[in-house]
C-alpha cells in the first residue's frame, strides 16, 4: 500500500498495518491500563471535553479493536480488548 507521499507503509510481524492514535486516545488507553476500565465520565473529566466528543473518542477506540464495551446505560464501561497470540 502506498501513502500520499509515495512511500511504502511498514507493517508489523503480523502483516497488519500499525494503528495510529491521537494523544487523547493514548491518554484514554493509559488511564484504562492503569485502572482496568474507563467510563464516559472519566474521559470527560480527563480531557475536559464535551460529552459527544468523549463518546466519539471511545467509539473510535472500539472500532479500531483496542477497547471493548461492556455493560449498558449509565453503567457502560470500556476495557482493553484481550488479544490472542
């Protein structure tokens, strides 16, 4: 696969493309790793961002296969998705 500048993208040993994360996404993952899970309220408090923006950040991490969502409603939490080797 080629990038816009014409250079080949590198892939890891699994043949998958590396996942790019923003500083906010990395901070969410750091918090999740440290405490085991994260909630929407945690993300809002960490970044001082609007509720909808926090929802998008979490949904992006879920869609990238990094976080998984468990529970529903006000009890919704996210945790790092366990990867099989």
